[in-house]
C-alpha cells in the first residue's frame, strides 16, 4: 500500500524516496513500530543496496497471513519478522548497512468483500473467469496511480485485469479518461490503494471481452488473504 502518509514527519523526511518508504535499517525498525501501533501489517521488507547513483534490490521477505490467525496477530507477526530480517541484513553488511523499503497493509483487509466476489463470479474451484458479452459486471482490482507517466496522471483511478511478471512487475489496466476508455501497462510499484471492486461500465467490460481473469489477483497478490 506504500503507507508513507501514516509515518511521522521526521521519519518521512529521511526516506530516500518521496513516495515510498526507503530508509536506513534503524529508521526502518522505528517505522515498523509505528505501523504496528497503528494496526498496519508491515508484510513486506525489501533489501536495497546502493551502487553509485543506482539502488538495486537484493532480496525481499514477505509474510503470508495464516488461516485461523486474527488480523491483529498477523500484524504482530509481520512486525517481528520484518525486524528480524532487517537485523539479519544489517549484520551481513558491516561495511555499510543496506537501505530497506517497507510496504504495509492497513486494518481494512478486504477479506470479506473478496470472498463475496469470488463466490459470486468464479465457479467453484475455477482458476479463472472468462469475460464474455453476457457479463453485465466484472470484478477487478481498483488502484490509484501513485507515480504519473506519459499516459497516466497522478491519482488517476485504474482497474487491473492482469499482471506480467518480470524484473519489474507490470499490470495491465483499463480506465476512463474524460469521455474515452483506455488500456495501458503500468509498473505495479507505481500504483497504490489496491482494492477489490465490481465494474459495471459496459465500455470497460467490452474492452476485456475474451480475457480470462485470474482468480489469484484476489487471493493475496495485492492485499493479504489468509491461506
């Protein structure tokens, strides 16, 4: 979710990135404590090393939400795992501690709405949903553009219908701009505020005719789901 807004200003000012939390190990541990107090689950920590003017990813730790575990328990387990990972990374780089990028999820975990969408739109045990002309609505992943591009404005609302894995993961998105609809490709790291949403607009649905919507989009890819 790139929750930089909930971290206090003194920590936010020390982030190496304006819109993401990219901090030293000591500052990252302090941010994790703030997340836990606010009820946010710091489910992902990424180790980044500076090489000249470039910052490269060198390992990522994620914590999955276990079935039967309350969200509060998940928050605490995430905080403990994130702190342990940072401590380990610090000891591996005595010559210069790495930077840490943090991602966290708020108390609104979307589990009940996601389960409703899966039950309503996906056949039992089906891995995908074929979008055909008969459908009057489709479930998609709504998101906000966090980093603008040549074709996407900052804070613009888009709907994700597919992802492309790679060195940088990209999302295939559709959306509406003034009176026209568009399809575009965006790096998922440039999006935030992911949430499940039902789309009823015929023009957007027509753009997706013939596409198979992957069930995994709603099963923890963009927000944690107990498994």
